[in-house]
């Protein structure tokens, strides 16, 4: 069997789990406009509501003495939201940029009604601001981060093309012969939502250098929720990362799931690996970083049999006098065995026997610690 010599060190750098504990937002402008005729004033140039650019939607007429009239209801829809299906909607905010033109003594333009549209129909609370509009552009905010407008919302209802808002204004004249006009420059909706944490309970994530200098990556999850897939990433500096492999996830699981991947394009020196996890909605979290360092040398550790029933025999050598301790860990990296410290003479092959009849069947990990060198591996115990 070809022998390869290496130095390997495991370093747990950090454990990052993205928890969406604070509200996220999605803001969008409408693309679909319609006017619901209510025997009021019609609207023109509704498409101008899709941006703040001084191009305005208008509704106006000549109004006689002490006369009040409402505009038709202007519907804005087609906002193009793509809120994740796992989101919890916490609030909705409507922004209107508006101004009044032709205001005379005793005249005013004010809000009449503002409602949200669900499946193209008005729902929930009706909002309006009783203050008179200004002759210059003002931006009015309705709703907010915790305002659901008196109803409940599912992400699918927000994402629907029929979602939007319906607005009308009230024009009141105090003098005869006044041309009054309500103007809207922009309509915008902001949706506030939260996401539950990506519930991936990662038990361990570790790397092992094999005899052909390939790196085996192994990890286990205790439970998974909404897990579409993992991406194994590699880096030489723990800053710039590149994708190595994509591994399908278990979706939803309440029992342990084991994963394994082999990197067969390794390079000498220190390398970092991390797990990128993506849920079915496309949201991402990162879990644990481990590192391995491959350096040519003459440190050698072999063991057998593998699988084993009740004992393991390690053969270790090093080109200098050194001490040796072998540690054995269960699948959760709890230490279950440890040899006494012994001393090895340079370039001599030393055999160390580790008896494990009392251990349960399963996967175990070992670390052979020879002062500055740490050689790790995996073994299986079975009947």
C-alpha cells in the first residue's frame, strides 16, 4: 500500500447560523393600474405612479361654489413581490407622493379612502389622512412594520398579482369656478416580514485526509426543516470561498442524517472548508468551518482492523523522538477512550493496542497526538 505522510490539524473557527430575528422588508412599485368608476372624477395617466419622477396621475375638474366630489377609486396592482413561503407577515406600509393643484380660499383636497387589495378585492381597515394636501409634493406613509390593516396575510396573497391598494381623494371647493386637481407622483408598498430560523441542527462537521491525500468531509444533522441542499465550500484564507460540491438535503427530518463528500483536488498547505445550507425558498445559512493542513513529511499513522469488533492496533512512527497519546471520540465528538502517554523513538514503528469491547457499535473518530502533529481518522465498530 502506498504510504503518504502528512500533518493535519482541526480548527473550529466559528459557528454561524443565520437567524432572521429582525424584520426583513421588500419594497416595490406597481405595474398594473385600473380605475373603478364610482360616479366620481376619473383618473388619467395612472402609469405615472410607478416612480417618483414628477410625472403624475391626475384627477380634476372645474368645481362650483361649496361643492364636494370624490375621485374614482384608483387601483394599483402587479407589485411583483416574492416573499418566501415560510415568512410571517408582520406589517404593510403604503407610501403615496401627492400634491393638490388649483386650491383657492376655502378649497381643499384630502384623502377619501385607502384600502389594501387581496385577490383584487378591498380588505381590512380603511385608512386616510384628514389633513389637506399641500400645493407641493408631500410623501404620506400609511400603515407600518406592525400594521396588518385589520386582517391577516399569507405570503402567497402578497405575491399574488391581485395584491395592491385602492385609493380615492375628496375635492372640496369654497369659491366658484375653481379648477382643482389631485395629483399622485408615486405609489409604493413595503412589506415587513420575519423568517423562522433555518432549523438545521448540525451535530458535527469534520474533515479527514485519506491515504491518497484526498480530503473526506463528513457531517451529521440531528434534525432538518425545509432543507433543500448543502454546498461544500473551500478556501485558502477563510475569506474568499469557492463551491466544491452540491449535496441534496433531507428536506424535513427529525432523525439523524449522515452526509459525506470527498474533495479530490486538494493542495498542500492549510485549507478551510465550510457548509453552506440553502432552504427551499432560497435562503442561506452557514454552519461551522473546519481546516486541514497537508504537509509532506515522515509522520505515519496506520491502524486496523477497520471495521473492528473489540480492539484497534495503531502503528505510529516519526523521524524524531516524540510522545504519543491516542484519543477516541464517539460520533458526537465526546471522548470515550484515551491511551496513556508513551514515548516513541525516531524512525521506529511502534504498535499501540486500544481495547474497546465495551463500546457500542457505530462510528468513532481518533486523534493520534504526537506533540505538534495531530493525525485524525475514522473507524467503525461492529459485532
